[in-house]
C-alpha cells in the first residue's frame, strides 16, 4: 500500500486512477480546485498556483501529476497559453512543495503526451525518439509541461507519455462514438494516419507498474503495443455500434467541421505510430492490446453511472 497524491485527480483519468488505487487499499488524496462527489479519495483543496497547506500531503507520497486543461479545443494562441499555463503552473507549484517537505516524495509520475512528437507519419516511435519542434498545440505544450517537472525533489521520477486513453464518458471516445452513430464513422482523410491509443484499464495498470517497479525512470510510453490506422479504428467503432460503412470525411470537411465543433483538426489528422518499448521489455501484460476487443469491452459493458466529464480544467 502507498499514499498516492493525484494532482488533477478529479478529471477522467484521475478518477479512474483513484478508483483503482482505492480498490487496492491505497490512501488516495486528490488535489482539486473544486471538490466534487463521485471521487474515490480524500479531496484537498488547492489553487494549482501557490504552495499551501496541501503541500504536507506530498511528504513520502507517490505524486501523480495529471493537472491540465482538456486539449479538445481550437488551436489558437489563447488556447495554447491556456493549455500551457494549466499544466506548467500546477507543476511548478508541486515542485516547489516537494522541495519543502520531509521526507521528499517517493515517486513522481509526471503525465505527458505522445503529442510531443508532433506529426510523425510512418515513423515508429519508441522512448528514444526526440520531441518535435511543433506545432505549439500540443508538442510545444508537452515540452513545456515536461520541462516544468525537470529536477523535482523526488526519489524517482517517471515521465509518462500517454496515447489517447479510451474510456466511456470521456471526450475522446464520446466524440468518435457520436460521429459513428450519426453515420459519419468513415475514415478521416485518407485514413492512413496512425492512432496511438490505450484502454483505461491498461492505463491504470501501467501507472501502478511504474510506481511499484523501481527500475523505471525517465520517459516511458503508455500506449497499446498495437497502434492502428484511422480507418481500422473507425471500422472497429462501426462494428461495435452496429453501423454500416460510411463515406470518408475529406480533409477540407474535417477542417470545416472542427470550426463548428470548436476542436483541433490535428487531433484527427495527425499520425503517431508509438510503441511502449520499455513496458514491453519489462513484460508488462496488456489486457487489451487490440483495438476491437478494447472497444467492445468499453462500449458493451454495463454502465457505471459515472458523470460524463465536461469540465475544461481539472
């Protein structure tokens, strides 16, 4: 058992981690701006900016830093600032707090994203791949996020670059399912862009492995060993949702639709073929390594009653 402090723990991934950790008997503390019902943890208020009384929670604990605004928004300078500030400011506050407490945190799991590699086309990306120079949203945001956590006062630090984590009642899967149900579940663009994804059960298990296994430090990819092309992802969704084949969405239409939906077209058009080399080398057992069984499990399991995530800031 450990004491786990989750920054940004009231978001979708944080709630999943809190539930999994509490189920193992861990003491779970969620640092949150707005305490809410339905969180399997003790909630402690913080503003994500300045060190406060919450800092004492970090002493000897495992810190998992998830704090940040949701990325599903238009790529404007204002949104890049929002996405960056919502990650960098809490990370700096956590780092300042960790430097003050005794004993210092046992493990620091710093959330990041595979978007740090930009549009990598057909290149297979493992943990040795260099970050891309752009675009600002999200490669630039991710670089700033990781840099803010550099040199934190912890016994061990892991930078967890995650793919798209699939779970019910979360924006990523909800939007794809909605489009599919509306008859818009065809391939996006030419459909050949790679999608790096991960089932939420494998996400929570990977975090636990990174905490428990002291051999892990530095960058680790949290993503399925089998990235899929966009046309295969959409095919799997159509199969599970019992929808017929659908016409493709040309790139100009995707860009137009992104204006109406206030989202970033790069989320659908960018290609990243990432693999979790370090987890595979360590023998990590993925429960859902293939996209079709993963989607089937998520979309056909009984509803949990969780409230869909809609808050832009965690």
